[in-house]
C-alpha cells in the first residue's frame, strides 16, 4: 500500500513537467473545465484546469506555463498519502507554518522540492506541487497566514 501511495506521489510530481496542452489532452480538459483569469492565494491572472471526472486535482497555469497542482482531502487518491509517508519521503521540511485547513493542521513546506502539504496527525488536508523555489518566494506567492481559529 505504501508503495502504491509513493508511486501516486511521484506521478503527481511529474505533472509539473507537462505543458498546459499535455494536461488538457491527458485529462480531457474541455472549455467547460477551464477557468480563465482566476487566482490562487497571492497569484492572479491564472488559468485553472479542473475535470474531476478525469483527475482529482486542479492545475494552474500562467501563459501556458505550469504554476501549481493542487489536490484536497475530498479526493480518495489524496487519502492514500499519509502525513508520515510524505515526511518520510520528503525529509525535513524547509518550514512548518500554520495552516488554513484548521487549528489542528500544520503546513509542511519543502520549497526546494516544490511541495507543500497541510496535515494533522492522521490525514493530509491538501497538497500543493509547484516548481522548486525559495521559502521566501513560496510565502510571497502561495501562502497566507491564517487568522486565529475560533471554536
């Protein structure tokens, strides 16, 4: 099972090497699956591809260039990836930040590997895959400090 989950992660990491046209073809992205001039966190002017019938994730591009792959915990596929499996595979994070996913979640950021994920002790809330970058660039593009969580 862990081997299958690791293969899934590796396949998702390889998606950042594909062009917008390759993603469109591979996951049957038609005009109805495309949102233009959208945003993700601090990034604007993005094009989002999302066909949940063909793939659990969302792909963000700018001018045809890969920006981000995002998948959240509503995906059965993401539930295969445990926080421990991700930490074992990715190693020590570049930063552990507060997560917008909830008070009991942390955001583990591996900017040099182009990966960030939010998790509590048991499950991953979401996963972001992007091009390797610095921690400062990650924070300025993909991260918002969440406001205080109130019960």
